[in-house]
C-alpha cells in the first residue's frame, strides 16, 4: 500500500484522498444532528474541544491552515509525543486528512461526514504502514472512542435545543464553583456577578424567542435609543427580528466560555495561588494560565519582563494596539494646548522644530471629553494630552510629554521620578480606553452599522436586489449582538459598564452622542479618516511604522476592488446606477429613515456606489476587527490599559511613588471582568474575509439557509469573489513579510478579519 504524499497546498480533495482499503476504520451515527453542526465541532485543526482533555495533554497548534502542525501527548499511551500535519480539508464534502509527522511508521488519517436523513454519519479511517498489526486494532478503538465522544457532546449540548438548556448548564457550573472552600469573599462576589449576567441573559432570550418578532418579509421598523437625551445616536431596529436573534449555539458558547473561565481562573487564584488582598505585579500574572493545560488564557507577552512599562511598548500600541485611530499630525503650534506649547519643558525639548518638521504627533482628550465629570462611582479618569515625536528614520516614536489636565504638570521620560511618569502613562491609557470602547468600538463600529443593516434589508434584500445578497454576509449577527450589548453593557437598568469603566455608562453614551454630531458616513472610510488626522498612504508622510495604516490600505484596496467588481457586473455605466429605482430607494432610506449622516440621498455614479459599499464592508469587517479582536492581549490586564482607575495622581511632594501604588490604582474588582471580557471578545468569529473570498468553504452555524443562499449567489458572481481572493492573497503575503520584523501585527491578516460585526 502506498500513501500519497501530500502537497503543500491541497485545494482539491482528489489530491489527498486515499482509494486503498484502510488498515483501521470506525463508523458511527450522531442521531438528530445536522452535518454542519458536527463539522463545525470537529473541523478546526488548531483547537480541541474540552472533552478531549482527558485524552490529550500539552496540545499546541497556532494556526488552522493547510500544512500547519499540531503536537500533543497521548495520555492513554504512556504520554507518547505525537505531531500531526493538516494535509487537506474540504468544507463542501466535510472531510479532512491529517498525517503523522516524524512517527516510527507512516500514518494517514481521514475523517469524513455524511448527512443521512436528519443524522450525521461519521467515518474515521487510517492507512498505516507497519508490521505491528496490534496498532491497527488500537487505532480502531481510538476512533470509536472519538465518535462516542462526539455523540456524548451532542447529547449534552444539542444544537437548536433552545437557550434554556445552556443557561441551566452554565448555572450548574457556577453553583459548583460556589461550593469550593475559599478564604476570601471576593470569589463569591465575582460568581454572584456572573449569576446576575446569566439571569439577565436568560430573561432577554426567553422574551425574544416567545415574542412576536418582525416578519422577515416585511420592512423592519426603526427606533431611537433615546432621542431626547441622545439625539445624535444612530437609529436601531424597533423590535429585533427573529431572523436576527443570535443562534442558541452562539449564545451558549459565549456564556459557557465565561462560566468555565470563572471556574478555571478565579477558583485556583483565590484558593491556592496568592492573597488577593495583597496587590503586586506578580498578581496580574497569576490571573493567567490557571486553567487546564495552557488553553484558557495565555500570559500576554507585555506582562513578561514588565514590557508594558517601556516607552517602546507604549508608543507601539499607539500605532498598532487596540486603538490606533487617535494619533494626529501636529501641523501648527496652536493645535497644542497653550499650557503645554508654552511650557519650559516642551520648549527645551524642541517642540517648535518638531512641528515645523512635521515630526510631532498628538492625542488630546480635553475637547473630546468636554462636559464630562472626572469622577464617577468611585472611579476616576483624566482628560489628558499626549505628545510624541518620530525619529529621523521614521521608524520609532518617543514620548515628549503627558499632561493629565490642562495647566497641570507635564510628565516626561527620564524624569527623576520614573514611577510618577509611569503612572501618568497608565492614566492616559485609562482615558484612551474610555474613548476607544464607547465611541470607536460601540459607536463608530457597532451602532453605525445597525441602520445600514436595516436599510439593506428593507430596500435591497426584500426586493431581491443583488446588492442585498452581496452585503448580507457583512451584516451577519450585527443586530443580534447590538441588541445584546444594549440590554447588558449599556442597559438603562444596572448596566455592566457603569462601575467597570471610569466614565460610567451614561457618560460613555454621552461621549458617543457627542462624537456623532460630527459624523459623516462618506468620510468614515480608511482613506478619509486618516487624511483628517494628517496621514496619507504609506510612504507619503515620513512615518514608516504605522502598521494599522499600512496593512489597513491593503484590506481597503482589496475591498475596493471587490466592490468595484460587483458594481461592474451590475452596472455598465453611471447612467445605469442613476436609473436603478431600487438602488435609489435604498440610498433615500439610508439618508432619510435611517438618518445616516453623510449618506448620499441619491447615487450618481459607479465610483460613488463603490465607495459606499467599500465603506460599509470596511466598517463591518476590518475596522471592527482592529478595535475588537486586539482586546486580548492589550486590554486583558488593567495595568496596561485599565478600564477604571481608583484615584488621582498623588500630589507632587518632591518624592516618587512606589510601584505598589500604581498596581493598587489599576487593580480592583473590575480586573477579572476586564480580563474575561477581553478574552471573550478576542475570540475570532467565522466567517472571515478570506473565507468569504472562497464561498464554497463558508459555514454559518445555525444558519444553513443563509449559507446555501450565499453560496448560490457567489456561484453566479464567481469573478467578483475571485477578485477578492486574489487581492487578499497578495495582502496576506505582504503582511506576513512585514511580520518577519517585530513587533508582529496580525489583526489585519485576511484570515483574522471577521466579515461582520458578530461579537
């Protein structure tokens, strides 16, 4: 028997399927479960479900790509070390092949699924070249056990069984954690908080399922969050349509993840590791790696060797951290707060020359936070201004000074009080976090996309217009996740963010409302947004290390080509755009009923339409991914980027402060919430842009009809998706080449950019 040697890239199953009789085979049926649900569970190569943990240990695998390797120890085989490579995978026929690497004998294994009625047949088979025939029976036994584990999983977590079962499971986990003996009441406080969130979610989703929701065949109605108090906020859907309710699997996994996180992190932290009442730098590290193996939350690199303290890390995060959208070029000395511009410290640092040379950059919050109170619910945040400058080579930023309040002390590197300077950076990060989470993430990504989704449904999808099908994957689950956020994070009753963020919920929403006064849809795309801050395309402004900008243009240009290809197929001329009554009714609804500021009420040209489509998809995919999926690691530890600070900067007394003071200000009951939330939100959610570019591989769990409809549409417009694929493949190569030089920036890799705002 010859086992076909795998090629590096296997796009066709025929390349890697084996026709010979297998040496070991096992079959089993997953009763009452659709093949898509089983495939979603077993197809990822770089993750193992929790129920495998008793079989494997020390599992390691970074990527879910063809040719990637994973390694682990087999617990039931004397901890034998195994390395496997993913040879091929076909999402359409639901089968994949993995081969043993560096094994004493050659092994190729193929797992395949088949829909049989309402059930799924699993076939697990291997081809092994060995004279030891006992191996074959052991392999067969192992495959049978694997199929039994899948069967057991779906008995415990039946798909589409509704939300109640999953909520009960999560409650049981919390109740189990409550029984653990502990020497502190803080564990119970955290568990109580989780229970409150669970109860709230359960109430929300039961009400949604039981309600008479809007019919998908009828127009969805608009509503306002609070037109009196917050008149500038984007419009939302009046009643969440049933088609937009998050699938039970998604809600269950979100809740289960957080609950298991509580059990695996809080329990050992408070019962075995450290005294929670003693604040220290080591304490932050102990929040991580407390679960089974290394698969819960890994220790962020920025906590190793205190990297977070360095100016290099601080400045790098301005360019490619969780919020790289604030830095602006200082073109005039008058742009700088007067007390800073005229200060002795800044003039000695050569501030005038830096402005003339356009090497000075600023982030300033006094105007953006105008009308807000510094202190709320026992938490505090400043309205700071930060000045940084680039070196002559354009590859490095350095801090010039930080002023936490207008007219106040200016903190600089090289100070004889280094810990005060460090605390000033932490306070700045806290202020930046308020704006990032409320205005940019919630406002300009989540809320800005909602009225676009409603208008697309009403004017395009319902009428069968091709652009409705084109945009639909980029609105997937957006209204559902927004509804969840409005009922929990920023709810009118007991909002989660009220005590966990220094600004508090009401002030946070007020920030968003204030920001939307100046919002303009047509100026919200990457190119225009960068231009407002003084940046052009790479190579035009002297800054060579701005990865958000540099990688962002690769994705922006790919989306422009993608949308342009779609427009070219539908409209040969500009006149055809103007004459499309359905298209014009969509533009009118966006500008009038949806009240999207800056959206053209009429569309005059192919170029204008392409810009509209590109801006929509950029916001729903790349922009949100940048603002959301980087939360771990940057927001995972409050000492790097606190959501709330306990107090103000200590009065100047000619002395430095100790590190414990810094740890204490950022460390309080919100620490666990901040870490858990960043970990949950940073979990990649399929499909990503590179999957959209390969329509045959798209799988939307719990949304089989939508998946089939998208594949059918994409098949009719293959050239459009081939255009996207070609562009994204080139973007991937460029980003991977850039990543050979640290610091690495992966969030805009096409395989990491979620196609829609769905978490």
